[in-house]
């Protein structure tokens, strides 16, 4: 099954995620939907104690910003020859996150910009998409400005369930790749004698994918090892499982997942 339905979050980093999502959709002839989060004040919630003219001013400014985001998104989609629409999500942080997770379940892939540290809404939306959608999530770094490319894809493999789900979710992208590098990284001084990654590399090869297996022993953390290797190999995309769990809107991420999201230098597709 190919990539036919892409969801992208419209937020303050629209100039990062939107061009990537649109160019990716263009590769597959997919439809792209922009999700715009409407804060409570636009939903009619009044903050007690604020003068009416302040509320009206904030309301007007928020509406202008929302209209500008949606118009910019539709303009990029039109310029890329991609069919597109927008959908609005109304609610507080918790409510919007829950709605975003449910919405993401109806798409092949959700695209978001790298989440700024300390941004409660963006962190909640990422958490919701990763842990609540049962769909793959693709994060685009702040610094990324190139169109989507899937020519060279690196797959991080550690035999885990989440890594298997990430590969399954990435299959439409992997099928277009000219080079798929399966990487297993260990903190041990010497590579595993059991050749980890052999079975998954063979599985992907049986799907006709151009696969290379690389076993890496490292003395630094796994996240930086993967990012460094991806830079050396000229990888366009990193595919990996996302460790952690969601509870009461607090995000608990495994060390490697957290490190990658914080210091990512290339687009990363994750699944939980």
C-alpha cells in the first residue's frame, strides 16, 4: 500500500513542516491535510478579569494568524500541484492533543516540525501523535529546508516491537529508496557475534529493497552515533522506534528517542 493521505500540523514552524509534507505528498500523488490548532479564546472561552477590548484584540490577532497559516499552507500545496484541505482543532492543550491523536489515526503519516523544548502545546501534540495515533510520525528538523527525499534511508534496528512498527509504517517510503541501510548499534566494544539485523535485512531484501546491513560498536550514546553515521552516509531519512509512554500529559521518552528529537539533523520517522 502506498502513501496516499498525509497529515501535517500547522504551527509556528509551518515553513519547516509544510514544504516537506507537500513535497512528500507530491512524490506519491497523495492528499495532504493541514491541522490548525485553534486556542480556547477563538472557541468563545472568555478569560475572567480581562477587559473586553483586550479579549477582542487577542481574538482578532489570533484569527489573522490562523488565516495566514492556512492560506500559506494552501498556497504551498497549490504550488506543488498537491490536493489539500485544512481542518481546525478547537480546545485546550489536553483537549486538542486528544483530538489530534484521533485525527492522526485516519492518515498514513503525520508530519510535524521538531518540537521546541518547553513548548507545552507542541510537546502534547507530539506525545499524542506518537503514543495515541497508532500511526507513524515524521519529524522535520528546524534547520531542514530541502524538499522531501527518500533515496537514502537509514533504519535503526534493535529487534524491538517499536522498531518493527516503524519499519512497517515506513514501507511506502522504503519501497522508493535507492539505498536502505539497516544499522544496529551497541554500546559494547565489539559487535554482537550473532549478527543482529541479519533477519530484518533479509526480510527487506525479500521485498526487493536494496539493503545494506551495518553493525556498529560505539562508546558514545546511541542517538549521537546514529545521527553521526547518517551524516557520514548522506542519509535522507532515519527510521526508528520511539521508546516511552504517555501518562497524564507528561512525556516519558527513552534516552535515545529523547536525544534524537533534541539534536536531530535529518527528518526522522518514528513509531511506537
